[in-house]
């Protein structure tokens, strides 16, 4: 996945905002809360970090091409960083990004969810 493909996918999710921060990382938020972060690894491959369930975290952290997301996972958060498509291809990454968006949106206050049109 290229940076343009990543940004195009994330912009298609409901009520998202985009900012470039933290040394050039492309950060996507819903309701002001981060759900995806992308930047470059040493090998010029796009590294994408995203929130996952506890079960998905336990599985993905052991998969080739994935690792606990730097900074976030070390603070007890269930975030994974995909550094290559070795075990998570682009289609699966898009599914994980959509799920990350959902997980973060579900934790927003109900009033914020309503204001953003995210209530089910």
C-alpha cells in the first residue's frame, strides 16, 4: 500500500480528519481520537499503525511483518504496526483500518457520536 492509497482509504471512512504531525506521520482521527498512523520505515516501506482488539493484538504481534506499535503498545495499548505485507496484505490492512476506526468511534461519547453521524 502506498501513502496515497492509505490516505485515500482513510478519507473514505466516516467523520475522519487528517493531520501530518510527529515528524511527518500521516495521522487519521475520528472525533479527535487517533485510529491510524502511517510513516516510512528504514526500508522505504509504508509502516501503518492501528488499534486492534486484544485477541487480534495477541495474534498479529507474532506475525511476520507486524509488531507491537512503537510507543503505543509499550504503554499497554493494543496497537499493531504493519511494516510489510508478509502476513497482512493490503486488503486485510484495509479491514484492520476500518475496524480500528470502529473501535475508536465506539469509545467516543454518545453525544459526539450523534454529532458526527456515527450512531448505529
